[in-house]
């Protein structure tokens, strides 16, 4: 599995509407063959920051970055960010998605 985490610091004028700005792209990525998950969250302490957590099957990464929707997003996104997104990209993760945390269970 390919696991990617990206921090997006958005210009203040786009912070509230950012989820709607990325909605079409998000929907398209989630439909890609090999996509395991593609999830956005707003950072709790860093102002105007969103975190993207995404995972793909090991052989799906190249198709993702070559897709028309990815290329269109890369053209639009610079207008919305206040700095370069920060990324962690890990290849060959020996897992197929989310697993259960062993230390905590509902009471």
C-alpha cells in the first residue's frame, strides 16, 4: 500500500470554502481503481490548515498522478494555498487499509 499524508495551509480567504473547492477532485480520486481511501480533515490547532490522508494499492500511484483530474487539480491548487503543501509519502506499507487500534476499545 502507498500511504500519503499532506498538510495544506490554505489562504485565509479560501479556508472556509476549501472543502467545496476540493470536492470534485476528491470524488474523482475516490473512484480511481486502486484507491483505498482519500480523506480530508481540518487541523485542530494550525489555522487554515487541512490534512489529507490517502492510500492506494502499490500499483495505482502512477495512474493517479497521470489522471486528468489530478493534472487539473495541480493547476488550480496553487491559487488556494499560502505555502507549499508538506507531504509524507511511504511506499510498500505492509497493510491494506485501516486496522483496529489494540489499546482502545469501546466500553
